[in-house]
C-alpha cells in the first residue's frame, strides 16, 4: 500500500538549500514539527519507478545509527525524499574542518557509531554498496549515522555503473566488487575499513596521489593503505582485517 510511505506535500515546508548531490538539490525543511532534509530528485538522475518499489523496504530500516527516511512525495515532479535532519553535515567535511582537534575517543566513537549502523543493515540483509565518510552524516550531538544506503542502485549515470568508470568508488571497493560487482555485507566490511582510515586521517581522501587504475594494480599486488599516524596499532589491525582476501586467486579459477 503506497500510502504508508507517501507523505502529504501539504505537510512539507521547504527551507534553505543545503547542498547538491548525485540526484539533485538537497534542501532543509520541516515535516510535522520535525527538521528534515529533502532530496529533490531530478528525473534524469534516478530510475524512480524502481526506487519507489524499494522505498518501502528502506523506510522499514530504522536504527539510531542510520539516517532515517521518513517518506517520499511522488505525486508531483520533482520527487522528494524526506530524511532525518543532520545538523553537522557530511562526516568527510566534519573531519576536515576539525583537523588536529579530534581526540582518540572521538575518532574511535565515530567508527563505533558506523559499525553499529552497519551491523543493523547486515542483520536486515541490506547491503550499503557505497559506504564512505562522504555518505555518513553527523548529528547535532556529534553522533555519526550511516546514510545513502543502497542508493547507488538507482543512479542513472553511466559513469557510476561499472568499476571501469570514472565515478565508481574504486578506492572504497573490495577486489570482488572491482572485478565483477559482487556486492555483499563482506564488501561493505572492506569499505568500513577504508572509512576507518578516513576517520583516523581526519578526512583525507584515500590513495590521494593514485588513479583508480593504479589503486587496482597495487591491491592486486597485495598492497594496502598505510597506518594513519593517529591510529593506534589495534585500530589499524582492524582495518587490515577488513582488507583481507580469503585465499587470493579463488576468483580466477572460475
Ligand atoms: P547524494 O548522496 O544524493 O549525492 P548527499 O547526501 O551527498 O547527496 O547530499 C549533499 C549534501 O547535502 C551533503 O553533503 C550534506 O551537506 C547535505 N545533506 C544531505 N543529507 C542531509 C541530511 N539528512 N541532513 C543534513 N544535511 C544533509
């Protein structure tokens, strides 16, 4: 039944622009006394019929470490996706703005928040597919929540769809995702390791002096991201576990 996730546009008030993303403009707003972020989807950017089917599933996902989808307005163009408002914006920007000021407890706490959101997604049999610091948001109380889960499936931009393409997040992707787009909760774990690396490098981009092709080559050679200066050995060990390939070479045998 569509009414469960269809919001009444009369109840939605749009306010200032927050930024723009893959699907178009993002605006602040209000919905039933709640502060919300509204993604206004450009038609040519999203396969919206497929998304409407999936919106029902996504709305059932509810956890304090996930950015909540409240509902969608699909009756008029542009289609609007209404999310929980996150006062402190994207985690990647938040980290860069606070370089040199983040304590060990804070950085570990950020990783813990994300791991809790991701454990919930896995237990719900839901694959994120694009976990990265840019796709996490920070609340008013400086809690980190996971956002944009599953959304890459609805992007209509050829540059995203294959690992050969310029916008594919190769630097966050596991070898089996790069080789044949085999997404799973395990490939989400790989991305989580890269997110931890971003946190402990205060928002630096991974492999920032390498092209995607060079990253693929060094991964194949067994190389990995180096230990961030601020990361304790135990935190780096966790990252390395996220990037373990079980019996390298099993994929080539098929
Ligand atoms: P997309 O994932 O569709 O490419 P983003 O999620 O990156 O778009 O949104 C673009 C920007 O809008 C973000 O960098 C952030 O500043 C802002 N934004 C997105 N969602 C929210 C939210 N729930 N609360 C507050 N700001 C948000």
